[in-house]
C-alpha cells in the first residue's frame, strides 16, 4: 500500500492512498500511520460531533443565578427528533429499471430482494441513519456478510473451486445457525475516519473501545492479547475495496481479502453546507445544531433567568421585625404554608421586596426561539398553528413548505439506500455465490423470493424515492 498526503486550502494534511498492492493487505504500521494522520485531519469534525452530543443529551453548562439549579433544556433534542420524524423511512419506494423488456422478470425479482433484505433487518438502522445525518451532517451505514464476524469462516482463497467454497460456506452457516446472513449496521461518524478525497471514499477505518476482551481472545487465538482479560481493548477495523484488517491494541488479529467487491461503508450526505466534497470536514459536514449553539445557550440562560425571577416572586423571603429574642422564636416556629401561625406581640412580619418579572424577558425568550426557528425549520412542522392562519389548507401548505428543509436528508438517505441495495446484489454475486431466499412479511408486502448470482449478472441499477413527510401523510396517500 502506497500512501500519499496532500494539503487542502486550510493547509491541513489530507491522508490518502495512492494505490493498493494486490499481494497482501496493509501492515499494522501502515494502518496506524494512516489512522494517526486521519485523526488529526478529522479532529475538528469529531470535536464538533461531540459538542452536538453534549447539547443533545443536555450536558452543556449554562450560567444560572446563585442558589438555583440549572434547568436543562430539551430544545436541541426536540429539534433533531422532530426532523428525524419527518423523513418517512418506513415507506421506501424501490424500483429496478428495466434494461430491456426481456429482463422484466429479473428486475421484479431484484426489486423484491431489496425490499425483503430491508424487512429482514430488525434494528432501526434507517431511522438512526437519518438521526445521524441531521445531528452530524453525515451518516454511515455498513453492509456486511454476517459470517465475517466469525474468525473461522471459510475464505474463498482456501478452496480450489467456487463449488467447494459454497459447500463449506453452507456448512458453516448451518453450524453457526445464521438464518439471514446480510446485515446493515450504523457507524457513528465520531468513530470513523475515511478517504476524504474527491474520488473517495476508497477506504475507511472504524475505531472504538471493546470490553469483551475474553470473547476476542477466544475468537482470535492467534492474538497474543497482552492485556488483562477484563480490560478495555482499543479495536480498529480497516476496510478498502479488497482487504479487511482487524486490529486489537494496535496488533493485527485478522487480515485477508473480504471478497465483497466493494468497500462496505456507505455514506449518507445531506449536502446542507456550501461544499460536500471539498474543504475541511468540519465545514463540509455540519448538523442542524451547529449553527444555533449560541442561540441554544442564550435561550437556556433566558429561560433559567425567568424561572429564577418567577420563583423569587412566587415564594418571597419573609422579614421579621422586632426584638431579637422574639423574632428568633417567631422565625423558628413560623410555617410559610402553615394553617395557623402564632406571632408574638411586638413582632411584625413583612414580605421582602421582590422583583417583578419583566415583560422584556418573556419577549427575549420568544425572540431567541424565533431566531432558532428561522435557522432550523418553522414551528408549523411541529403542529403549531401560526398566527393569522385559520384554514386547514393554508396550514397544510405552510407545513409542506416547511418540510422542504428536510428534503436534503431524505435525498441523501435515498442515495445511501441505493448504494446499499447495489451492495446486497454484489454480496450475492461475489461473496455468497449461491442461492439465497428472502422471506418478507409486513402490512404491505408478503412474499418469498429466491435470488442467485445468475439473476444479478452485474446489474446493480436501482432507484429509491424517499419523501420528507410525516407517516400520516404517506398513509393518506
């Protein structure tokens, strides 16, 4: 593997790979050097993602009045959740265009196969992908063959013919009880670096911590495992179009050709910034929260200030006037919400001066909320009726215009599903090399279809349509 480095307009190094050798996968040193360079290049983007997470989970700190606890706002979470709800991933329209009229039956079989694969994926992968796209400005899906999770899976290079490999693969899948071998996983962009060049991505490295040290040592006995069996393992996976390398604590535990014919990481790019294929990553990819971080802070500060003033107004301090020996006893026995209070003679009880909640503060909170609305999406999308709108048609029109804000993510998600569908067909043709049956059961679809490499024959074209709308609207359609 030959690595090259180029500089972008900001003077940052762009890690890349010029060519791949056909004889062996990259070494541990090459991968670690590439990972180190890439982490530096993506450092600002990963920090930006972590900042967005802090606001989403309410971990951001806001200055509040002394003696008052901070009220943690859920505004950031609400913005991301509402946007996610309006990309209807449960009704994906998949079409396989006809290469010729004679290929109609093959196109229908491929279309049912793609639909069936997504129905066999039980995890909320599509919804999570949309959430990542809104939160980080880019999302990733990972298409894999389930048997590759096991170190003792048969490898094509170990067999003299495809028939021997297919027979060994069927025996292995039966032994491991793998019912449906095609899987799609979510990959958080905070744990991924990739080829960011204009012709990429040709490679990607996923890194995260794993606590199943004992299981890893059992799966990969060739790993020396110089660590405590109960400790944390720094795990990394390198993938390109030909090779896959698994590393634990900077040591290669498995490396070989994966045989997919593609790089398994699929990007979903909403393209909501100025450029999507040029410039530093933290400018290319920005989630919905990044432009309004200051507004979120100001909204939380103003809301906490209003809450503190209201509490001081509703529960004012009580002043006791009189001789000290009498006021001390009255103070100890006085109950703010008591039914009966005995006040000694000579003691005067008065309410302390309390501030009136200024109307300007309420207006300021509303002004900040309006600024956030302009920077994200109109509140009519949430179901809030705007002023001056009295008819359902006008409200529906405004809601439809507001949902256009989400169409960029819907388009990016549709292109991502198209790439995943193409990879499903490539897995059948390049990896499974045999027949596979998909059982599809849902409220709309109910079918079984069997597909073989002869049904694919290099035809990976498919069209996916996805709308930015609520599920109720799709139901009415």
